[in-house]
């Protein structure tokens, strides 16, 4: 999440238009902390002068202050005139921006997604990539009817078998897929098949030949009754960002109802009110059933495979009323999103307000590098020049899963130590 400030949650999470991405890149290009080569900074400064009506001498002054690491107040005062939504901007010449290297064209078909991942990983803040065509496929309903080839089942046969083989667990001959059979549950629990262990076991599976050419856009946890819980990498990152935002602004995550099971701290149903990203609502209600006990690091139950999560906010992929049928059997798709992630992060926070490593953390804490990768996909990847030609959630998820195929979960999640507040990096 990058914003001019964090006083307005809705603005902080708002996607940027392509022209705004280019504007941010131009301003970043005159900053020595972003571009160390003076000649390139001069090129960016000349472009800034061409594409804004802000007086040239004021832009020279901004450049000088950045060179000398001058007063923050003076720099901020000048920057506000060239923020991405300022009125001083003139019409951009995209052809010239490409010729100068501010915008780089990319064809995801001929050049491939793996190479795009390399380009996005660590992309400099004063660069923008323009795709020749969208990453997401036409006609695919990201919210409901996700094709099976675009799903990666976290507790499906491929991952369960990979974990079982590593730990010497016998797999029944009649196991054909879906969630693990009941006969395996005790052995999996004894071997520590937590959510984190599942993600790590999936490292080799997601990068195997079977999934190499699949555009995965959703992670799925299958329930024994056929229902599923869907999760998304960008929501894991956004939940951590929003969690830090909520702490910074004193926004509370409040338990409204807790129905505990007799066998410990797990809940049959608990209900939380979480902060809203909207100006029009103060809170959103999140309902979670069969949530694992995050406070007990020795607890190796497999409750995460039963968890159901529902949120009625406009950002949720709210499938509360969506059912998909297999013959006469009806199954429901549940979806975890940003607000549910806030609840899970809150439950694993210690008395000092520090997010702790949790063996069953179903909202993995992002590494800073992966958070920046998601950031680049949101704010530095355009699919044309029109206002809405930014990469949508489906495309971001496909890219995130390509990142996973290449680098593994260790580059994505569970950093050692505290979750740093620098996840909230501003645009300027």
C-alpha cells in the first residue's frame, strides 16, 4: 500500500490510473535515492518540466533539495504540486516516455510470464511496464466460476502426497484427490501438517511441470463436505498493510461473539467487527467458523482445513450465496479476504503489539520483497493508457503464483522478527 498519506483508508488502497503511474515514475526519477545516475535524473527533470505547468524554477528547486537531502517540509511543499492527482499535469506523450525508458513495453505471450516476474521483482520505482495485452483471461469470473485449471488446492492430493512422502506417511491406494481421507488425519497431525507446513510442501508442487503452464489465480482449501475456502496472495499482503494502518490510526478489531468448542480454544463460530476501508462504513462484520488456536505453538490440529470465513464487504469475494453443483450435491465457496486477515493477524499479536510467528498462521506475514512485488503489480504495471487499464486482482494473483513457482514461499512469507512499519511506504 503506497499513498500520499494514510488518513483516508479508501484513498490508500485505490488503484492508480496508468497516467498516474507514469506521473509517479517521473517524480521518482529526479530523486537520488531512487536513481543514482545524475544524467538520468536530468532527463527525468526535463520530462517533468515538459509535462507539468508547474514553474521550471520550482522544479529545479525540488531537484536541488533532493540532491542535498534538504528540508523535508520544503520538499513536501513542492512535491504536492506534482502529486499524481495534481492539477498541474499536462497531457502525457507515451511514445516519448517509452523512448526515454520511463515506460517499457512487454508482451506476456511472446516474452512469457516468468521473464515478467524477473522484471517486476525489484522493479525500480521510477519505471513502468506496459503490457501489450491483459494477463487475465476474458470470460473468467474471478469471483465465482473459476476454472479448475486456475485453482491450486492447498490440501489436495498433490500437496498431501508430497508432505506424506517426506514424512513417511502411507497414502491409501484409493486416495484419488480432494482433502486427505480421515484415515490419514492423525498421521498428518502428528507430523505437523500445519498451514505453514502445507504452504512449504506446496513449493515443489506449484513449480512442477504439471502446473508450469497453468495460470493459477486462486488458492483453495477443500473441506471434507465438498465446500471450499478460497484465499489470495494479494489479500495476505493487503491484510498486513491494513493491519499496520489500523494500529497507526487507532482502529480496533473487536470480538463480538465467541462460541468455543469443548476441546480447547478453537471456536465453533466467532464474529469480529473490523475497520472498513470505505468512507461510508465504520466497520465490517467477519464470521469465522472452526478457527485454529493460534496462541498455542504446540497445537498441531488440522482445523485450518475446516475453517469457514465470510465477510459482507464490497471488497470480499463474497460467495455466501453462491453454490456450485456436482450432480445433486451442492457445495458452497467461502472466501478469506483482507478483513478476515486482520482478525487472524490480531489473534497472533503479543502483549507488546508485535506480530509473532505462528505455525498455523492462515494469513502469512509477507516478506518486504514480496510486499514490494505486489506493490509493483498494482502500481507499476499498465495494460494501456485508459483510466481503467491497470492490472486487476485476477492478473495480480496469476503473477503472485508465478512468483511462487520461481522463488518459493521462503521469498514470500514469514520474515524473522517483527513486522516492520516500512510496509507502509509512501509514493513520494
